[in-house]
C-alpha cells in the first residue's frame, strides 16, 4: 500500500511539474512573441566583440528598446542561443519581439553602412570620408602612411591611387582598415585585368605606371567619351619624349598649400610632380582612377594628337601640332580677338 501511495504521489508530482513547465513554457513563448515598445520608430544597437548575452541584453535595453535584460538573457539561454550571439550593429523596427532580437543576434543579421569612394579623389579625401563615417570604427586615426600600407598588406610605397572608387557596403561598426583593404584588393584586381589586356608597344613598363597615367586621365577628362583621346595624347607624348604638361599633376604637387588657380610661376617652379619641367610620368598616381580611365591608359584611342585644351563645357579640343593648339587655346580660353 505504501508503494501504491508513493507511486501515486510521484505521478501527481510529475504531473504538477509537467503542468508547471508547460505553463512556464507558455508564458515564456508569449513573452518571446510579444512586440516590444521602442523609444523611436527605428533603433540601432551594437553588440561589441566579446560581449556575453547578459551584456548584449543590457546594451539593447539601454538603446531604447523596452525589454527586460534578465528575461531576454534567460530566453536566449533556455533556447540554446545564449552563447551563439554575433558581434555587430543591428537595426530593429516597430513590431520587433524578444525572439526576433535573439534570432537577429544569433544569425548575424547585422545592419549595413556604406561608404562612397569617388573617382578622382585623393587619398586625403578618402581618409576624411572614412574617418568621418559614423558607421565605421575609426582605427586608422593617427596611423602613418607606412602603418596604413602595412595594415592593408600593400607592397607599394605610397597610398595615393591604390583604392578602387566604388560604393562599399559593410556591417556597421566595421573596421576602417577592413574597408580600405577591400578597396585596395579591388584596385589590384582591376589594374591586373587592365594590364593583361594592354596594347603592345605601350611606353609603360609596369602596372603601376599604368595606374599613374590612369589617374592623370581621370583628372583631365570631363566626359567619358574623351578618355581614350586624352590617353592617346599622353601616350604619344611619352613615345616622343615630350613633357606631359598637365596641370593636375602640378596642382597635386602643391597639395593643400595651393590657393586658387595655378599661375605661370607654379608651372615654372620645379618639383617632382611638375610635368612642365620634367619629362615622363610623375612618381605616384595623383588620384583614384575608375575602370574606364584604367582601360583608356592601356588601350588608348589611336590618334596622332599631341595637344588638347578644354572647350569650357567639359569637352576638349584636340590638336596635332602646336600651331593648331595655339589657335584652339585662343578660341576657347582667350576669347575672340585675343
């Protein structure tokens, strides 16, 4: 009889426990599916690298999501996802539930930022844009050019022109160095493809020289359809041993010290980037060239042009000799009757 009573108590206890667990599970699931109140329609929160689930839950509540950090922690633990959360920035909207929060963090469904690197930008402009981007970790601040070259794995000696201009998407709170490395690898790939398809007998000895020329073409062209023609002028001049005589290289050599327009004395003052006083290419690129400029540098239009001048509308007038060029300059830059 004692055994029967004991068994009955055990069964009743087991049933009570089962019912209690079912009730707890039901309550937990109700909580997990309950939409949370947000302080704003859209909220971003960040799970830092190394955060525990407790720390992540606290960060979520601090961001303005009306959730109990303790309840969120235990929900993640009991569903086996407490140790599977991934670092990153997350974006949530009205209607988000505790369970969706946990699923986001455990699947790495991070929100993305973007950075636009523009054709023709110098590295100084690239650095300002990236280091002011609110969605990036600014781990390049204070690093020297040598430090940055090492960080992105570059073998070159200068940063200028090494990054491919494009819009880069990234997980929010990504490393600035990581974005730079992606842009560097993209440029290496694009440059290698262009160099592989180059025309024979070009007066260029390396992909880096093609990059330098492409950067000049990028800065000299206002219209895409003129790139091949501009490239032909520089290629023809290099073949003939003539000075390139291109204003953008001179301006680049003066950097931030240049105020206003180039003057005659600027063109006559020698420095490594003055293509009016020195033959050949400057020592480095002067900006970031895009794909079209890279292709124009290695596959220029076949012409016998040696000069060009801006018409003032973004296009250029091309000439075969100095007499034609001087007439074009008078027509488009000095005005009628000058």
